[in-house]
C-alpha cells in the first residue's frame, strides 16, 4: 500500500526535522516510535539512534514500514503491530526518547511514556483535539515543555512565476520523560 493510502500519510520532511531536533537523539539511544505509519520517522531516527522500536496498530502500516526500512538498508528497527498501551504495559525497557505520530489513546499512552522515557517525548498533531489532549495530559502529569506550531509552504510554479502552496499546519508538542 503506498503511503498516500495510509491515513495521516508520511510526516513532511521539514516537520520531521523539527520533531527529531526536539527529541535530541544521540548515538547510543533507544528510541520508540508510536504510530509509525510509513516508517519515515523511524528510518530517519535509526540513522542516529542505536536502536528504534516502531509500533503501529495497523498491519498494512507495519508491512509498508518494514518494506521501506529494508529498501533503505536500515536494519536497526524492530517493528511491532500492537496497541501502544499494550506494548508499553508489557515492554520493560526504558527508552531514551519517544516520538508519537498517532493519536489513538493518547491520554493513556502519555502517562505510560512518562514512566518509561528518560529524556524527551514528542507528539506531532494535526488535529486541535489531539493538541488539546496532548498538552492537557502532559500538564496533568507534569512533563509539558512546549508546543511549536509549524506551518510549511512549498514553492510551486504558476504561469511564469512562483507561488507558495501551504501544507496543513502541525503542532509539535514536547514533554520531558520522567524515568531516570
């Protein structure tokens, strides 16, 4: 299934660069990607992190992401088809950072991440309801840092000139992990 057929689609390059910067990935890190979709963020993170765990609840997303990782020669990603809450309740590893690209059960996922992430948790949101849930939950559990509103526009030829075509805005919500 091509990435355009997966709900949400792949993360835009510019937005991904900001999210990865906010994660503060370092060599040696164990990173978690929840709602990995096409695998684009996992594959980019795997260039720095020692290991990435990528989770999505959709079989078609996991199949696509595995194929993309193999195509790009990236072998330090483990893919899991699972609900994030179930994965986090059964996996005892402490992650250095976590990226959340999906919004399913966010109010349950974030408290679990806060206990299992050392440094940073970054949530990308396109829906205002996801933004509100992420910020409110992070504030409630005491890990909220900031929200960055990202609006990207790309040049596009029009006649003999150039215009800018906006891409849907994204909110990058940042929290500190509590696990030490």
